[in-house]
C-alpha cells in the first residue's frame, strides 16, 4: 500500500511543481539536487535498517535501497 502511494506521488509530483514548465524550471530543479540526493540516501539507509530489523532476507532491503538511490 505504501509503495502504491509513493508511486502515485511520484507520478503527480512534476505536474504539481511545474504546471507550466519553462526554461528556468530546470535551474530551480538543479538547485534542489543536493537535498534530494541526501533525502534519497537517508531513505535507502532507513530501508536497509528496517528490513534487517524485520528479518527480511537481504535481497529486499538492498533492492529497495538501490531503487531509491536510482
């Protein structure tokens, strides 16, 4: 259920943030790259920790972390 909500959010996010994209929107998005990378790395680490605490096999948390980083 969470994965479905995240997927739906990622699908809608660009249209909400950039309803009428222009040339300067790419510059604004590029300025957000470091916080986005940091948040993604943090989410991947949390996914690994939660996965190991729930006794998942190592495949699921590593795949989820790789997906988030990608």
